[in-house]
């Protein structure tokens, strides 16, 4: 008999099925074992009746260690009271691999212990639910980009120079005493690809050597970065809004059980399906000060400032046209106000902060050269990037979406370290 996944059991009610997975939990009495089997797609309860098997086999089932790999054969019965609407009436339970005593017991453990056992912590119900949501986010991005006609272009992980500032680069030894750096962003390469293919994106790991221990920071994280030729700041904001709404819609529709496991308030997520407010940085600063939250125009918004701004709205909010001094050299200045750049950050509600940052790029060669000099960068390091302005330059723009921060918001999780399979942080690179 072929193996049936737990998530597919509703399609096999009334049938004999074979399940393969791991022993998640068990309750026993003199006459019954209630065995919970998990297989990665879900958890199902299997009832083992003493009257239907020999005594030795029944006793052995009551001693199987947790997280042992097992195979259960039996009939799938519809039961509205059971998780997933199905319960298995087991006829046989076989051990594929008996586990040693499981180090993550039912007692409470601190974050350091759990992170040191991340390879096992991933098996817990809550962590599996978060990974399901992460998978849905990544699938939605790829599917939506394909439907929109965007091309997936893989950006290099090794780069010869900085994209977001030299202070947060991871330096590595390359060949012949040459230095290379782990990428901070695939954006510059997406700009090159956009000049070849029009609408492109990359989706992969990026690295920031920030010595930060906040709940929003990882040293290795995944970014989705679309780039569009013949596009300005408004098109960038339109795509960012549409993408986040599509992601929220699909998570609400396809991850209902996972959101229930996480006790996520789905009414809050549904509010994200409404149009996103768009306010300028200057408007935000004025309102902050009016409400007794002192903030000087010209500074970059910090986490407390973002939290205050996001508290004004139920949906994500777009803050655009930041002071050009706090944005990267490649950001185009507003023709109507040279003090500000045509950039935008999307702040998630409920205090989750920035999940998207992007904007329109500077397409003029002379202006971009001036920016490079202002930032005391070596034009030779960006020779190829400047070539993009020499040969058919056009207005273009895009953004970067932090996958972990987005998952953190959708799942209602406190810290981004739970939103990536194996987190890398300031003091953690194991396992």
C-alpha cells in the first residue's frame, strides 16, 4: 500500500491507508493508545485498541519513545472532532527507527537552549506552522512574478564592493589575496538585468554585518528584490502594495490551520487587504511632533518611530520621500524637492516595522557620478554599474522585501529568529 500524507487524508476517508512519520505524542489507558503521528504535512490521531491486537504488541506501542520514526496502517474515518477532520483506526504500528530520549521535552525551555537545538526545535508544532507560512510566502512571490511576466535572475553572493554601506560588509578571502564580500543586496545586479529583460527579480540570501541584537535583525536573511525598467516611484509603490496583499490573501486562504496553531488574530491580517495609506516622510515627522513624539526632520526613522507611525493605521503604511542624506547613493532625488529622495519604506502594522524598502534609481550618469564622489566611493569599483547609464539608461526602480520580517508579521511572532530555518545572529552560528 502506498504512503498517504496526513494533509491528504480527507480524500481517503473510509479507505485503508499507510502513514509514515514520527511519534509526536501519546495518551494511553488499559484498553487504548491514542497516538499522534506527524509527517510534516500535518498531525493525525491514531487509535490503537488492545482488543484488536496481541498483548505484547499493544504493550510495546506504549513504550515507543517520542520522535521515533513509525509506520501506521489502518482505516481513515471522518471525525469532525479530530484535527483535520480525520481519525485513524489503527490495525498495525511498526517502528522504523527507535529514537533515543528526546532532549526537547514537554517542559519549558529558554530561547538559548532551543536555538542550540534548532535542528530538533524545528519539529515542534509551532515551528512547523511558521515554516508552512514561510513556504506560502515564497511560493506566492514566485507564482505572482511569473504571472506578471517577471524573469527570475539569480544575483551573485560574492561581490567586489558594497551596496548598502561598507560598515556592514562581511569580508572573505578570495583568490590571489583578493578580497570579496558577501552580498548585502542583489539590487545593483537586478538593475543590469532589467536593462536586458525589462522586469526581473531575485530571491535569495543576503548578509549584513550589523552588530545588532534587536528582534528584527539577522546577519543572514532572505530578500525578494524586483526591479522594473521604465518605472518610477509610483509604480514601485503599486507593486509593493499588490505583492503584500497577494501574500496576505494566500496565507489567509492556504494556511488557516497554521494560523490557528499560532493563535494569530486573522482579523488583523484581513485589514491588510485594504488600500495602504501613503504618507510622505515630512508628513510623518510633522504628525510625530504634533502627537508629542519628538523627532527632528532629517534623521532616519528608528524602530520606536516606525512603531508610532504604524500605530496610526490598521494596514501596512507606505512612507515615501525620505531625506536624501539617509538614503543610498543610487537613490534618485525628487525633482520637486532636492532635499528628499524618491524612496519608500513599507511599515507593517502592530509594531512589526519596516518590511520593504525601495524606490526609484538615479538614471543620469553625471548625477550618479556626483553621488559616488559625495559618498567618497571609488568610481572604478562601480565601473560596470555606471555603464548601465552610458548605454540606453531609462527611469527604473524596485524594492527589497525582507522575507523573515514579512513572515514574522504574518505569523504574529515576536522575533525574526523563528522565521528562518537556521538563524544566524550576532552571537549564533550553530547549528
